[in-house]
């Protein structure tokens, strides 16, 4: 006898009890490191104030940078509302570190879609890295979608200035990287040339483990504040963190040489950025629980999922291979209907700036485009995978998932 979506979710919740308990323990560890940094730097209400104009001598901004650097185990950080997105923060980091004649090597296959035009492998004439004479090379994954460790061991050339390590899976079926994977990549690269910069696109990975890539050897990381580290309430922005000289070089690309990290008004947003960082470990924990729940239920129904239901989480993305465009659209429609904002809207596949394929996106979030809040999207191309991210609390994910199960089950291809 076929069981209802409610019964399926109840069974999943019971089976995942121990997993949820382990996530709560991880949240406590991460909350402790955030609290320690807040305490060490004596964060007070005076740091919520802002300045106008050029943003000179913004005490809150300066203290937030130091707090963030401590939290991620870095020498320095630049946490800025002026970063439009994670892609913007990554772009500033790349343009800060690379010069004409240098080579950038991507070591985990092709990067996320939005970086293709930044690099210059798609589009032209907009000032890509390639336009500035920076060469690009990538190591493709093995047939099993794993890192080609053998190729990596001899991949670094004299001109390889920077190695790009994308932590999350992006719009691919490969597994996201664990911290041990990142540490191993850094070790192999540094054995070949200790001066090669190891840069990690850290989007979706913050607070999933009890360390960040900068604590295991990465020279530089970057990401978005409307993903994990913004705790669902940062209104915009991004960050770069790592070696102090590389952070300053990235800040000079955001502002201007000679200004760097010393400029940029925070528009009275300091409180939200501090508070979002404080909330981030808890919000990431809730998103991870929601991911486990989705993986468990759809795996039971026979759909391929990545990661698997009981596998350790490496980021806050859950991929489900639905196998048809109609099912992807139905899934996203159900998520949108069960979102707090814009529930009356119907997601329609459309082109999106920076992406190669049409996308369908469900994101009824308080922060527009936020993927720290529960959202789902996918490119309408084979093999028709929907990618779910974020979640303010796993119970909301469970409610939306009931509707998604019914919607996908009603599609006949």
C-alpha cells in the first residue's frame, strides 16, 4: 500500500534522529568559536554604528573584519556590503592575485557557471581574466567524478600563479569537497611550488565543519553573505579572508589601489552583519538537517541523490536527479508555494545573467536571492537535477517537502 508524503516524512524524521543530534553537537562547536571571537574583540553596541561618505574610520567594519578573520582562522578578512555576490567577491580575489602572463588552474573540473565569463571561457569583451592576458587551464574529473589526484601531482607549472578549488558541487553531480580533500589538494600543490596561491571558492561550505579552508592551509577564501555566513539576515554582501596581502589586493579591486580595505561606508548595516554571523552556525545546522531529510525521502522513492541520506554533509546543497524538466519545474513550484514570501508566484524557466542554460528558481525568501534561506533551483538541461540549499529551520523544509513530493509524484512523463 502506498504511504502518504506525511508518513514518508515521519519515517525519515525517526530514522535521522541520531544524525540530527550529531549536527546539534557540530553547531555548538561552531557557535563557541563565533562567541570566542566576539568576546576577544569586545564587540559592543558601539560597533553597530556606521559612518557616511567614504567610510573612513568605520570602527564596526574594522572590528567585524577582525572577528570574521578569527572565526575562519585567517590573518585578515574584508567583509563588505559592497560585494554584489559571491561571484563578485571571488572575482575581486582573482583579479587581486593574478597578473598578465599568470596561469590559473582549476583542479576540480569546470567552475560554477557564473565564473565562466569572469575567466573568459564564455562571453567576450567585458574585461575577463583572459582579456587581461591571464591563462586558464583545468583538470577534469575522473570517469567516477573524482579528483584526478595523479594528474594533480604534476599539474603545477612555473607560470601557475593560482589554483582554484571550488568547494561545492555547483551545478554538477560531483561530490562537494571535504576539508580533508582541500587540505590534500593544498599539500600536493605546495609540494610542487610553495608560492602557488591556493584559493577556495567557499560558497555554501561555511560552518558545515568545525574549521574553514584557511585553517587547513588555503591561502585565500571567498564567499557570499546571503549564503551561510550571513545567518539568513545579512541584506547583501560578501567576504574575502586569508593571507593579509591577498585580502588587501582583493579589497583594492573592490575599491581602488591606495584605498583598499580602508574605504566603503557600511550604510548602517553593521548590526545585521554581526548578528548574521552570530546566527550562522545555527542556520547552517538547520539547513543540513533539511538536506538529510530531502535526501532520505527521495532516495527511498528511488531517485538518485547526492549526497546520500546518511552521508556526512560537506556543504548545504542537496542535489536530486529528477530526470525530467517537468519534474524540476513541479518541484520548484511546490517549494515556491510553501515559501513565506511570494508564495503566489509560479517559477518559470528563464535565462539568468551569468548562466549558460535556462534556470528555474524557487526562492520565496526575505532576502532576495538568498540561499541561506530555503530555496531550490536547477538548470533545464540533462540530467535534470534540482539543487536545494539553505533553510532557516528544518521544519519549514519538511512542510515544503510534503508539497514537493506530491507535485513530483503527480507528473507523468
